[in-house]
C-alpha cells in the first residue's frame, strides 16, 4: 500500500555520521549549490538495485559505523549496499551478508555496526525513503543545512518515513558478484589539468610518483592528502568552477581531492582531475590509507567510463534469491 | 560571438567537464567585458544546449560545461561549442541594481579595524570607500548564493587572511582577493569581515531562493545598530528588498 510517508524506521542510535542521500542535486552549481548525493554512487545504485528501487532513490549513507533502526511499519525490505556488520538484534539468524536484502517485520531491530570494507555503505529501503526534496533532491548538504533530516545527520529519536507501508512481494535478493567496496591499492587515474600549466614539470612528476596519505581531516567536502608538497607557480587564481574529483593544491602545496559537498568554485589551482570511473573510489578511502595517482588522457577516461557503465548495467543479471 | 578579441581556451576537467577559459583576465584585475563573454556563451548554451550537456557554471573568467560522457564525448562537445562561439552573441540578462544595508564594525565586522590599519586608512574612510563603490556580481560560488563582487576600490585590496576562520557568520560582508563578498550561510572563510547585512542571499523557503545573480549590481548602505535590529525583525517576518531597477 502506498502511504504518504508514514514513519517506518525509528532511529535508536544514529552511528558516526549517517545522512540521507540520493543521486544528488543537479543544475544548481551556478548558484553555488554543490551536487551532494552519495559519495560512492556505485554503492547507492547497487543498494537501490537490491531493493528494487530506481537507481537514484533516497537511501541512508553510513560512514564508519552505522545506526540501530526499529521497524515501525508492517514490514520493510532493507538492502545493504556495501559490506558492514549488520545483524537483526535478539535473533539467532546469521548476519546480513554484504550486498544483500532482507525483509524485516514491525518491531524488528536492525543494527548496522562497523563498515568492514571501505568507509561507507548504503542502506536502501524498498520504495525508497520518503524525504521531501529541497531544491530538487533529498540529499543532505550539511554545510548548507538543507536536505535529508532538516539539513543534518541522523540522530536518535528521528523517524524516517518510507514510501511503502509493506515490503513488496517476492524473494529477498543478493548480488552474485562482489563489487569493490574498499578502494583497492590501484592508483587513482587522473587527467592532468585544468591548471596543470601553473605547476612545474617536477611538481607534476611528483604528483604521479609519490604516495599520499588520506588525512583524518577529510569529509564529504574533500579528501585532504598528505605527502610531498606540489608548489604552484601562482598560489591564487581567479576563482573558477570545480568538479567532484578536482585535485586542488592549497598554498601549503598539499592536494585536496574534492568530493560531492565541495564548494562549486575555488581559488586554488587544480593540478589534475580524477576520472569519472574512479570518483566513487574517492568515497571509499579511509583516513590513513595511502593513495597514488596515474595519468590517462580524456579519450582513455571516456573509454573506461563506457566499459564501467556496461559492467554496472549488467549487474541486474547477477541478482539471485537468497 | 565575434566580440572576443582572442578565442577562448578549452581545458579538460577529466571526462565530465570542459573549462572554457577566456583570455585577458589580468591576474587580480577583473574585466567586465570578460564576464560578458562568459555570460554570452552561457546564454547561448542555455538557448541551444549541445547534446549531453548537464549544467554550466559561470565564473568570472571562465565557463565550466559539465557533460555526461555516456551521451557525448569531449571532442564532440568542443566542436559544438566552437559552432556556438562562431554565431552572433546571445545577450545575457541585463542585471538589477540592489542596495543592501550593512552594519559595519563591532561584533558584526571583526576585521574592520585591522583592514583600516593594513590599508593605511581610518575606519571611517574604509566604510566610505566600501559604501561608495558600485559592485557587480561576477559569479556565485563556493557556498549557496555567495556573490563574488567586482569593483572593489584599489585602496581596499588585501590578500586573504593567513588564518582562515572555521565559521564566518551568515550575512558577513567581507573583502579580499580584489573583491568583496557576502557569506549567505555560516561557513569557513579567509576574507576580512567588515560588517553584516541582515538581508538573506540564500533562502530555500523563499522565492527567489537566490537574491543576487551574475551581472546584478550592488551598493552597500551603512546602518546603525538600531536600524539593524529593526531590519532583523522585518526580515524574520518575511520582508525582502526589491531591486532598484
């Protein structure tokens, strides 16, 4: 039965940083509003695939350690996009496997513990969360204080409305494939620029030859990277637009890889840009993890993106009943 | 768009965006005609969007064109933009004139005294220069609805602060980088704060959501604490200023 957002999941504890995210807020960067949305879009899509939802439906983005939730509607099917310690409390059953869905009845409690692989996982519910969009999206943009639960992270006592009062018929599914959850040790691929011309050949070589470490001062705005400095010939440029994946270099020479809650523009030169297939990997990097970069050209990046799209489109053939 | 003295440069931002950079942005000095070129191309794309274009982000000297690499390629996009640039210019919107009240100094403008000292001016002279300038919105960016205002008098030019603040309050009116700006939401910032305006520049519950747009002009009017308190009350009850023309 369709309901107009009846409370369906009661938040008992919120976890470290759990926010409502969807495919993001589009078309407003010209006004200074970043896209936000899931930091790992592949996790979002696959969680929604398992839940039987449109790919960009609103889900919970769990960071590090997840929430405890109590079911307050007739039943709900939850799907775990990623690999976390997820169990149904006070029941002897096995934990929820990575990349699988599970139907829960009223009163049952789901505890999402530590994210085991990567940094984030996604929790989709059948029908999607019924969170009123703000400026076209349900995504939480913490710095702007909009979207999701009043523009903030979840907290204990919140009630999350869902679109369906009852789990749709059919079996709970799992993915018969193991998509990446951790960001592997493979280098992140970048296209140099747009402002690579403001860096010396030695600085460009250093970017591609050095290991950087993800700083604990990283968030959905950007990953601060610590390593050999990359001095630019000019430290301030006329502010221009950024993208998710832009690698800007601050006055101290340290790079920051921008994520989805980034400023839409910035005054630091951007030495390189992470290619679109590797942007979801940025959302999986944990503080302390090493990062390396390798350079490709635009045509290679476009080829890799088309191949990745074919791979993801084929994932629906890998759905199996549990 | 035959107005361009020299053709723009295309700079890739990986496989999802192309930066169209217009030449002749002298470092630090911002030319209105460069901004016009950016807004002309932006208007041309809005009128006839090339296939695969998702959104455009105008900045003062460049336009970022974001695209879906599954619908087009950067090579195709460049060809489409070349064709648009060869056509007669599409006039961008004319822009409105706004007057924004500001309470300078005190808790609302923590850096006013320091700015005066570093510029070799009195506080009164700083306020006088800032309220007599006619600013132009060069772009919105960084935070929702944050205007980068060109037209700052040279006497008020300062680099950004060495120690950026973690939280600059909503409404703060600041200067740096040869420009002025207004913080529409509380956020990190390295500009020198001169005062505060009570007028919201970003309000998702209001129409329009964003008060200022590129090509608008802005003048600031100094108001005292009493007037500020009255304006804060008026704004809280939904009052918004109208543009002058």
